[in-house]
C-alpha cells in the first residue's frame, strides 16, 4: 500500500490565501520527511472550498521544494481547460520533478464552476473524453492534428504539432480517472485507465468500484492485476479509539458542512434547475447538505481510530483491490499547523510501517 497526502487548500473564515498556502506547504514538506509516497493537490475555482485554481502550477512550485515525493493532481478538471495547455503543463512538471508526476483527471461536477467558465455541465463527459484523448496523443511525442467537437489541435497545420517538452516518464506519466459510479468505472476500465475512488463514497461503494474495474479491465484484455487503483479517504489517527472518536465529534460540531455541500457544489443544470445530464448517480448527494451521522462516518466512510483500527481499515481497502491510499488529514477541519503535523507524524510512526 502506498500513501499520499491530499490537500484541498480550503480557506476558513478569517484566513488569508497566503496563510492557507503556508499551512499546506509546510505539511507537504513534512510528508516528504516522514516517508509518505506522494502528494495530491485539488483544483477548484471561485470559492473558498479550495483555493488552488491551477494544481499543475502549484506542483511546478513543489518540484523545486521536494526531492522524492510523487507529485499528483487530485484532480485536473479537464472540461474546464484546453487539453494542449494541460499536456504542456503536465509535461513541464514531469521534467522539472525528474519524472515524479501522477496525473489525476476527472470531468468535474460543481455546476457553479462550470457556469463561471461558461461551460455546459451536461457536456462534461464528452469534453472530458475528447480532452483526455488529446492529452495522451500529445504525450506520445508524435505529431498531432485533431479536429474535435469542443476544440482542435493544429486545425490549419496539416503536419500537426509535436509537444515540447515531452514527459520524462515513458510511455507517459501515470493517469488516474476520478470515478466511483458504475458507468464511469466500467467506461475507463475498458480502456485500462485506473481509477481514483471518491472520498465521499462509503466503503461498500468503493469496494464495488474496485471489483468492477478489475473485472471489466480483465475482460478487455488489460493486466488488471498490475494496475494501481487509488482510493481517497478522510483519515484521522489518535493514540486511543476514544480520543479519535472524540476528535471527530469535535471537528463535526465546529464545521458547517453546508459551506461545502450546497447548490454551488451540486451538479445542477442552471437552465433546467435539475441534475445535469450524466450526473444522475449523484443527484441527491449535494442538495441534502452532505449531512451524515457521526456513526455512519465512523463505520462506513472514514479511516479513523487508534493505530490498530486504522491499520485494519487500510488492510480492508487493500483486500478490496486498492493499492494506494490518498489520505485527507482534515482538509475541511480547522486545525492548527502544529496539530496537523502531529497527526502526520503519528500516522507515519504507527501506521505506515505496518505496510512496509
């Protein structure tokens, strides 16, 4: 099992963007010192929910501040970007980091962000597929000339264009597609593209996603056993089970979840006011305010407890078919930097060695 830290760069009331960045950059450097395998940066726009509009831009910065950590996106929302820019920036990060890029991609879901860019959320899947094909074509190092429904590459150049620079990793940096709904999992499993499972889906759903991915990938001739599947979870470890449970109760009591789970987060078609086409699987998730009970989070959603319980839960995820845990150590929980650093140190000392 590999372990990466996940960073949303959520800005709490009263914080400056500089303070948010300083907090997370310190934790990322600490993660490298402690032996974590990688880091993943989220992309969001127009809200305090996440204050990194360019995850690849931030990873370019981190390439100069780290030496060993894998540098990953979690995720690039492809429908909101020109795929040539994504291919170029990702290749640049791979070069600057000496081949440490992991590219997580997805179609996105937040209607408010799509509205801000003037992009129809109902087109998200089609835009994503077209953009991903373009990125992979450019990464091949061969001339690319493509005319698509949503964008073109070198439409006036018969000879096409070649990417400069190309990624260091061959045939290209690892790519993971954000997915947990059956349709999306099977769609990309058929292409042999590994998934990054959603942190808000309970254990039973991510287990089903991993099983569906490996079964479908194998049926289409891919080496399903060799693929690295990533699962994202909220993670909290404490010296005792009682302390861990009390911590989670304290975090939830202090946090207004409606700041995250609301109409701006929901995949809403502004024209109709209904769930956007292609997002029916998630139609109730955000409009209910994201309210789930503490018992549900403890038993079915989060990796939390004392080291023994946390190790057991991670082993369960491994048995489900996942090889890489993306650890969110409290992105939406207001926590002093020293407290968060202590959490990472405890996890590195008491949990990671069980998997080495």
